[in-house]
């Protein structure tokens, strides 16, 4: 079984949620429960506050596409390492 990548997402130094690689080319973003309970703002108009994951069928959700470094998306020849890098907005 392949190792699926994941990364923590931060907005203004607050932990917001997790961006995950799913089987196939799918990606998901899920808000953390503590962020939702704190009544913080959504990080994007296209990512409204909800506990259910946002699923992208082919690659990163559009909001994240230009925010993540090239090496973290697997487009580079280097081994991706989302779990250590995270994504800060």
C-alpha cells in the first residue's frame, strides 16, 4: 500500500484543518473540529465552514493549487513531505 500524503493547514497561525491525498488522484480538505467550534472564518469562499471533507477528484482543490510548493504536490522529482511542511495561509 502506498503512503498517502497529508499536511496541516494554518490560517494566521491557527490550525485550520488537514489536506490529504486520497486513493487515486483524489484530494480532500477537512476543517478541524476545534476551528469550527471556535467560530473562525472560512479560509476561502469555496471552502465554507462544515465538518464534512471537501473532495477534489483530480489533484488539489483549486484554492490550494497555487499555495502549495511544487515539491509537495509530487510534481518534482524529490520525495514529497507534506506532513513536515504544512500549508500556511
